[in-house]
C-alpha cells in the first residue's frame, strides 16, 4: 500500500500545507508524527481529529508498534474512501530535544522512511522547503528554547537537505505566491484529492499541529489569505544564517540559487 508523506523542517511552511490539504474533502492528515515521537499522539489524532479510531479500539491500538498503527489507519481510511497522509515530525530526527521535555539525540536520518518500508508500505514523499536564513530566524523567534546557535543549526539543516533533496521539492515561497497551482501539483504528486476552493477554507482548518495553535501566534498563523511574508533582513539571526556555509550548501541542494 502507498502512503503519502510530507517532510518539512520546522518553520518551513509545513503547517500551511497541512491546513490546505486537510481542508480538502477526503484527505486525512496525521500531523507531525514520527516513529520516535509525535507532537500529538497518533492515537489521539486518529480518535479525536480523523474519526478513524473508536473509543473501544483505543486501548488495543496504543499498544501496537508504529508501523502496525499506520497500516491499520490506512486500511480504515481506504474503507471510507479517504486518503491517509503523514506529515512527518522531522524535528525529532534532526534537532536536539525539540519537545523540550525528553532527552532525544537526533539520528540525522529519515526514520519515517525506514519504518514504513519495514512494514511494506510504499512512501510517496514530497518536501516543503524554505530558505535557511528564514528558517533559522523563525525558529529562534518562535521557539527560543530550540536555539542552539548557527553552527549546530547549519550542520543539522545541511544533513536534512542531503537526505530530502532527492524527493519532489516544493518551495514555500512559490506556494505563497501561487497557491492554487502549487497545491494542485502537491496533490497530484501525493495522489490525493484536490479541490480549488481550499483557498477559501484553509484558515478554518485546525485539526493539526503547528503555528495556528501556538500560544503566541506567529506572523502567518492567523492569516485568512495565503501570502509571502517578507524576510527579516535586519535580523541578526537572518544575517548569520545567510552567511553560513552549511546553510548556503543546503539552500543549493534544495533548489535555491
């Protein structure tokens, strides 16, 4: 069985794409889940957000291995003519202790791929990317507890770019400038449903993790229209990342000039 997978580094536009795709009927997205850890547990999302898991099934489900959980939910989704989509929580594999409440050492590999393949699931991956300087600046403004300095970020982001650069890449900047075309292409690549009226519904979709659910909203988290936010060119973090060699290499791998 095939399973669409969305990879997006934190602050790269993953939540925006999640909301756009999730607002389209027939698409069900597990938001920021990973074999190692998830922002909101798979069981909770499947039960409360996606209606793929009944209260009676919950106890048995939580004791199953990750791959078996995904396989079960794909089957449930297909039975009701829905597409199950995974939005990977890449931070667990490429950042030091992203949850800030447990000790996690990043593996710097896409563990999602390994687990899905182990259970005979065929991944249909895409990657949502953003310029590294914007990512670094946004992470440090939004999640200051994740600030480990440019050396740590640059090395991790380059390793991430090296892992995902072989997959179909969609630039956050282009999505914001031409959302109708880009979201249509994303849906085609992932082999999921598409409806052009997502553009009028995405901002109401909240069954996901990300900046629309932050205690202190980000610049784009509450917008009712999709538009490209200007880079913080005068930010010291932006300038540092823009001049970092690892960040520059990562940008090139991800299709930026």
